[in-house]
């Protein structure tokens, strides 16, 4: 059955790669000092009001008819304003907005359904495997690489570094993704993210018995370092070093290069030994999502009075989050709401809920 699924997945991924949603090339600004603002906008296929707003000039009939000289606008100012608008316009045209809207609706459905299933202890390892397969098939293979939780952070920083522009829809998407993390602890990452669920699925079906576990202080330290380095390089040098190896390109085969293919193949191979390597070591949204976890509503809760101290949840948890719960540690490791701890607890001392229960440190 697993081999059949892999064959089907590969075929669907190939078919998906035939559909190309390539971003349009950004046109170069066209202008003459004696052109009116109205004509300047028309020549560059822009809205006159948007251009005046970018130039910090009030939109009136007179200002639309005025030339750059009359408005005391230099060629450098006009070039920068037009360039920024062209970049934003290109971003907007490159998006399939209907597909994006559908994707977010389905993601919210997944978040709500996951909360219900987790509260009812319905999620077993076998069922989890099939849910993960369904997630990356629908949100990645069928619906494509964009948008993604990672992209809302990475692309926002990269675009600002290169063009000093903020693309508002991307901030809206980031806010929605973060809200999903707050509503249900990392449910968007653990149950909906295309590449995250693919890594998780490989970890679950891996024939490797002895998995690698890196202390959270180490893995999170690497992730923080990558995030800071990426931000500094993107803003300081206008270079997006994640872009060339973006793992989400596995769902857009036409964008793959030799370098990105090798990097993604390595990540997927490591996923057989190590839980979600990209999420835990490098993902920019993994970094911001980890901070949002501290205020998540629905999450795994521990009832000390029921706990028999068998240690089953410690062994089952792939990230070490249950150690934080049971030992009262200060730093909270990632929790992707995978339900591994819920499935193995023999007395249901752990539950997925929004209400606080006895989470105090056990007597030692």
C-alpha cells in the first residue's frame, strides 16, 4: 500500500509540475520629465491615484495633469515610485487569488477538524500517517507550493531587503497563519503545511528504527542563527539565500535547479532519521511560530494527579515537548500537535484542550 501511494504521489507531482504559475518579469519604469502624471501612469500600466500616493502628492485633477517638473519631482524619485508600484503589481499578477482563498478556507477546516479529533483521542499513529499523506497531497501536490507558512516570513523579508517594499497580502497571510498557531498549537505546521507534513510523513513511514534526536537548545539555536543571518543578509546585502534551495519547490518541479534538487533530496533523506529537519533547524515561520506557541489556546495539557510516571509520552514525543510539560522546564520545545503522546498514555493523563489543568512540576 505504501509503495502504491508513493507511485501515485510521484505521478501527481509530475502532473502538477506541468502547470506553471510563474511570476511575471518586473518591467522597467518608463518616464519623461514633461509627461503628466496621468500619462506616466498609463505608459507604465499603473493607477494614477496609486502613483500620486506613492509620490506623497494629493490626488486632484490638477496634480494628475501636472508634469514631474511642475510637481518638483526628480527623476530619481519618479523612478523609485514607479519601480515600487511595478513590483507590487507584478506580485499581485503572479498570484492565483481564487486558489489562495480556497487553500486558506481548507486550512481552517483542517485546524477545526484537528482540534475535534485530538480532543476525542481519535488520532493514532496509523491514522496520523494517512492524514499527513492527505495534507501534502492536497495542499502541495494538487494545490501547489504557494502560499505556504514559510513564504509569508521569508518572502516578506527578502522583498523588503531587495526593494524596500512590504507586500500587504503577505502580511495578512502571515497574520492568519500565526492565528492558526495560537488557536491550535502549531496545527498549521503539523497538519497543513505542504513540506512540513511531507517531512513528518517520511519520518512516520521510515523503516529506520533508531531515530536521531537533537536537544532542543541546539536545534533551536541553529534555527535562530539561520533566521538572524537570513534577515541580515536579505536586508543588508539584498540577497535571499533561502530562495535558491527553497524546499517548497518540490511542489513546483519546473522551478527546481540542480542545487535545489540536491538540497531537497538531502532534507527528505534526513527526514527518515530526524523529525522535520527543515522545520526545526531553518524554517523562518518555524521560528516565529515557536514564539506564538507560548500563547496557544488548544494544546496538550498534563494532569499530574492521573500521571503514573511510566515515561511512555517522553519516549513517543519526537521533539521533547513532553519533557517540558512533565519537568516544568522554562523553554518550550516545538509541539506540532502530532498526538503521539496522547496515543501512548495508558491513563489519559495528557489531553488536548484549551482549559488549564494541573500542570505543576511533579514531586521529586
